[in-house]
C-alpha cells in the first residue's frame, strides 16, 4: 500500500531515493528521559509516515544526558525529517559529518541512539529479528557475566559460588580497599559513607596494589577453576603501576582484566600485552572507532569492550566486531545498568551474529525497568537469548517512563569525581 508523502524536503537529499520511488519517510525524532533504575536513560524514537512503524534506540550518557538530548532535538531531528530511513549507512555518515568537528562522546551517543533506532525500524519493516539483518545467528545464546564485590576474599568467594549456582560461568569480582573510595565495591572501603557520597573519600593506588592482587588470588584458590573470574581496574593505575599489578595477579588466572589503563595511556598497551599472559580488555570509554583500530593492529588487547551507544551505534560497532574477528580479538561489550534494555537488546543482536563474541556484561535491572521497557531481556542460566519478534524486541512505555524522572545534574553522575590521597584529580 502506498504511504502518504511526508511533505518534508531534507537538506542534502540522497539522489537515489526519488529515483527508486521510495515513499516511506521519517516524520519525527522524539527523545525521552527516564530513570527507572536510578540512572538516566535517554531513549530515541524515530517515527515514520507509516502509522505504528517506529524504531527505538538508546543514547544514554549518565554524565551528560541533557547535552546529548540537545544535540538530538536541536540538530539531528531537523536533519532527519523527510528522509527514507532505509539508508542507514548514508544517514550515519551524513549526521557524523554534519557537526564538522567530528567525534566526542556526546556526538557519539546522539548518533548511536538514532542508528540503533534505524536498524530496529528496518528489521520491523521487514518482519525479522534484528540479528537476521546481520547474517543470522551463529550461537544459541550469548554468555553473560554478572558482578559481585566484597571486603575480603571469603565474602567475595561466597558470592561467586552463589552466582555459579544461578548459572553464571563468568563473574566479575571487585574488592574494597580499606580506607579508600573503591570502584565496584558497594560503599567502597572508606570508613565514612558520607565522604563517599560527597566525593571526599580519596583513591589510594598504593593501597590498591598492596591489597587487591592478594584478594583476587585468594578468591581463585577458594572457588577453583570451574568459573571464569574478571576484574575491572577502571583506569585508576598509571603504566608503571599497571605493569606491577599484572605481575602480582598472574596466579589468579583471570579471564581478563578490564580498563587497566585509561584511553589517554593506550600507547602502553602493546608493552603490557607483550610482557604479561593476563588477557586485557578495554574500550567502554571509546567514542571513536579509530581508538579500537589502533589497538587491534597488533593486536595489543584480547577483548574489545564496545559500548554500542557511545561508539555511534551498531553501524560502526559491527565494523569493529568484524575487524576483531579478523585479528583474533574477542568481543566483551559494555552492558551495565546505565546502558538501557534497548541498547542491551541491540548489542545482543551483534553478539549473537558475530564469531568474535566472547562474553557480554549483563545488568540486573530493577523491577520498574521492566515496566518502562516491555521485553527487557533477562539472563537465564548465565546467558542472554535474543527475542524472535521483529526488531530488537524491546519496547518503550512513554506513560510509565514519565513516572520515573531523571535525577538533577550531578546527583547521579557525581561518582566520576575522584581525588588521590595527595589531593590531585584521579581518573574515575
């Protein structure tokens, strides 16, 4: 059935659209902010002149959601009006170039939200699950990992074994450092919870090096070899400290160490990778595919931690996944709770269709999230299985979302503010 003309004339139109007589058009790009898990989720809905046909994407940036929303509402939406949504590659490149000064996480998240929505829309129009557009499935499910933390090895080991009982074969373990603000450990190791809340508790890298390697090694001794253990340094070491950390954790037999260095220090990965048998994972902070390609040339890493929204969506993420396959590097996509169920489902479509896949971080969402995002995928027996419905299979309830307003700026995202024991600013 022919669709009504949208009546919109886009800037720099693709000349082939009129030649092929396409009538489907983008009529609106709408954005929604909601926080059913506590962290801000920015959802993008690309609507068309075909009633009921729309695509959903995620542009969530927990530190700068209002800035990303402005890019989408004020600049991206007007550029998309009137276009044929079928030409995802063309639209992606046009939007990327439209800023002239290309790149950055704010632009990446805005572009990523639109890109995933366009892929979702295309799959829905064709009546197929999203992974079918990527060559189909190559596995039944995607292995997932969950998080546990504790103040000592015994507490952490108990939680690892409990996760193993729930079916997880991969578990990330984080250990609190006494007296310090410690990433990934509930409450950290600081004696004063108020100091943690107001970001006055310091980070102690020397204490971390003294304390954490022994804890990781002891956890391995307790739990045995029946479970893969992971650890996230969260870029809090300098290159010299990173080399020493790898030396001290060899006996822990980790599946990988994540974010051993910050992106600014990525030039040191080759030396560390060559010197240590501990597998290295990095990439959740990357907003430019070139940041991955530089490390994949060696390769100088073992796992690519792709964050689909921040990298600009599935269009660039799938290209990096293909390069990983060619270079013998595995995918370990970023998937904490601040990556919404929409982004999780889109990432899973890549996981399930890529031979490079290794393991997927799997958030455990609070009950209100399932209300706002019908179809939220839940890990079962340590794995994530994609929907077979058209698109990525996760919907968005606008009315329910309105019941969960986002926190004020700096209320949630203050966790990135951190200082060392000498008062200097530390990467989070």
